[in-house]
C-alpha cells in the first residue's frame, strides 16, 4: 500500500497547483525553491526533500544544493557535486528517476555517514526536466524508514519536478529581463545627462562622461544616481 492511499491524490494535485501558481507569480528564485521543497515534502510525507540545480557558470558545471526543508546542519551545509557524481549525478546523467530502497547499502549513495546521523532509509530522485529534455536540476525525497515508492508516486513527483523546472526557468528569465531593462534604462539616463553637460557646460562627450564618473566616485553614489541628479537639476532650472 503506497502513500497515495493515506495522503490522498488531492495533496499531490495541491502541490502541483501551488507550483503552477508560482510559475505566474513574481517570487524570487530562493523563495520559489523553498516553496517547491516544502509543498513536495508535505505532499509526499517524507523526512527530507531537497532541490539541486546545475550551475552552468562553473567550468565544468557543478550541481549545487539550493533548497531543503530540513533543518539538520549536516544536511543544509553548502554542498556541490560534479554532474556525474553520486545519486544526484546519476539522475542528471541518465535523465531518469532513481529509486533506492536502502541508501546505506547502495554503492551510488556516497553520503552514508550523513544518512546514518539523520536516520535516512529510502530515497527517490527525479530530474527537473524542460520540454526540450534539458535537465536543470534534481528533486530528492528521503524517508526515515524503509519504503518502496510506487510508480504512481514517482510519476507524480516527476510532474512536480517538471512544473518546478518551468517555474525556475521563468524566474531566472524574469530576473535577467529585469537586469537588462535596468541596464538599458541606466544607459538612456546617462546619455541624456551627458547631452545636458555638453549643451549647458560646453563639454565634449568624453569630458561629460568623465565628469559624471568622477562625481560618482567622489560622492560614492552610482553613476545612474549622479545622472538622474543632473536631469532633475536641469528640469528645475531649465524646464
């Protein structure tokens, strides 16, 4: 008898719904990841749920622990693995779920000391997969007593992981878009400030930018703040 009989299908649907809502919300990535592990742990009725993301800024890429609802210091410490290392690396490499009945007896599970300390027994790991089959991370669930995850549970956890992958991608794109928009807006403001200095003070283009940058350094304010002050001043006196 699997956990679906006890926990009911509704809780899994609620987990999917919560993550679906997150896809369209403006949650920051850290908050989104916490939401995913919390609703998944609750719906699955597991001891620990953890979410790992591939860091492609590293060369070669690493996979890092990004969120867990566990509070045990042994588990929440900063951890990273190669993308082919341990059970997490196995899920990333094969792009398939991995179920382990006893983590202490499994050769692929490397962190046996931690598992002993935390009393972990069985686990299931599923890839966070996008529509193009690209894997961006792994969602793991651990139980404190031996347990066989059913195919239905693995399928539902996979659905949660895929929803989470979309939400994470959207959040990252949203942040990147915001940064790009801010950079473009900053450039426009600086250009307008330079034009004012050229027009009002007879400066050349290079002189105008150096003047703004020097004011920024002297006042310890951002170049954008100095440029905005120039625009405001010109508006007050010449508007």
